C-alpha cells in the first residue's frame, strides 16, 4: 500500500500517537502528514509524533476539525502515511515571523531555494508537472496573502494547503515539523510524487452577476471601506437585497468573489464594523468582485471527486483543506456525515481550515491535493 | 494607443508560462489575485496609466523582463 490514512479519537497525546503508530507503522512510511485538534498540547504532540515515526519526515498542523476517510471528526488526530512508492522525495522549510512583511520575500526565497537544492535546478526552473508544493501556515497570522504572493512570484510550482486552526478559539494555531511546534510560521514542503497528481478547488457558489468595485480599502486589515463609492456595508446590503442591519445573516450564503472564466476566488465577509466590512481575506483597491450565491456542497463535491477519479484513472489518496465555514454550513444542515461519506472509499486526510491556499489565499473553498495510482 | 493593457497582460502571461497551458491558467490567476481584472481589458480598452504602472510593478515581481 502506497498511502494509508488513519485517525485516533484517543484523548491524550500518548494514547492517540500510539494508536496512530499501531495503525500506520507497518507501512514503513517515509512521510507522515497529520492534522490535530488544538486540544492536544502542541509541543508534546509534535515531539511524540516525530518519535513514533522516527524514520519518516513528520509534519502537520492544528485544526478546527479533522477529516479522515469517511469521517468528519472533532477533538481527534488524523494522519496519512506515504511510502516512497507514493512520494519519491520531499524537503521541508520553515519561514518564521510571517507577519513581518519586511524581508518576507527574501526569507521565502531562501526557504524555496533550500527546497529546490536537492533537485539540482533553481526553484524558478522547477517543473510544476513533476513537483508540487504544500503550505501549512498559522491561521491567525493574517499573512497568507503575502506569503502566497511571494511564493507565486518565485516559482511556477503550484502550492496548495491550508491555514491552521484552533477549534474556533481564535487564540493560537501551530504548525508541526522537526518534532517541534511553531506559531507565526509557515511550513513549506516540496514534494516529488511517484504517482500522478492533480488538484481540486471547489467552492459551491455561482455568480449572481452583481458587481462590487472596491473603491476604498485597508488591505492590511482585510477591510473594505467602500464598494462602488458607497459605504461598504450599504453597498453589499443593497446588492443582496436586505437592510444593513441584517446583512451579516447573508454572509454564509452570499460571500463575494473575484471571477476568472466563471471560476470564483472567494472572499468571505467576517463582520460589519460600522459602515466597513471586514473579510477573511484581503481585497485590493480596484478589485471588481461578484456577489455569489451558495449551491449544493455535497452534490458539487461528489461531482468533482468523481470527475477527478475518471480523469486520473483512480485515486490513491486525497489531502483535503476544507474551509471551517463550509464545515459549519454542513453542520448546521445536518450534512457533516454525508460529506464525510463522499470520501469513504478513498484514503483521505484533511482538516477544517481558517483559510485555503491554492495559488493564492482564498475562503469558503475546499482545496485538495489528489494523488493518483 | 488603446489596448496596451491587454497587450501587457498577454506578454506577462506568455513569458511566464512559456506556452504551458497549465501555467497560462496559473499566471492569469496570479494576476487576478494581484488585483488585475484581466477579463475586463480588450484591444480597445483605454490606456489607464495607473493600471499600466501597476502591471509594470507586477511584471517586475514575477521576474518578467519583456514588459
């Protein structure tokens, strides 16, 4: 078996890690990817996971809920074991102080150079059909857009991943590597899969054709002051056809998005602050956004997974970076089990994120790295 | 001369993608996320100096030299 996934609902670090070790160690993994509830103390967990799989490269992050094959979980740890038949080579690099913009591009450049070192070519020349990047980043750093933009400037390799969570406490999130836990950091991983690979980006929204032009913003604070020259909250409320006082009730169903060839890149509103709107993602001045309306997450996800399976001739594993807002939406409609069952027959690992990464930073989306057979 | 912005976008995409269909799509997405609403520019779009300046900065960020 090239790829095997497992989960543990044991309640202590020691018991959960031992449970995972018993399920996965026999595969003799060269790489272990894991996602853990923030209920587990981060430093002891990272140290224990590294110790349990001493021969493997072990990394992961904290979550706002976990995903395993057939299951949507809470307060658990999920893990995926990869043998060299699935991933030939991998390298890790850590970028710390990601919320410090000064020198960020240089630091990311150094990290990417170290990831490319073993390949013998500069990172700018790495073949995106041979390599794939993964990013796990502090979900409270507000740095995802800057980090992803720097990565995108410096390499053509696609980076996919998620923003670490902390079970909706919004206190502290961690990434795990080298037996340690890091906050205010991004873990960059360069993978050379031994199997075909592809991506799924699915967000279950359609455009309503109504436009909002960001005419005044505070980009660093992810805040829009004005859309279409009007107070942002008023313009949004008008576009969705409700009073400002109840506009926040429409956030889940009617986020906004940048459109490219009918494909939305979602920006989710977080709250109304006086007449301003705060988002989970930055919006630049001059960006033209479309008002979106939600469609059916279960049917949409089933369709894209089936299509990818057909396109790739089979799937040996999925890593699912799944927005916490989608998880909450599914939960409110009693559909979490139905969503989990979509992945029942596929080795799957994933987590509910505070943001999704795929080329850039996006919201209310599931980004998935799909490994073929 | 109208249409300069569309020409600059095409030049950035062409140099960065080197003809790869995958990279054409990826580069267009990167431009979108950097704030260029690429679908709205045509051969007759006015040469907005602010957008032209922004595209020159973006080209530099992406290591594109032909713009």
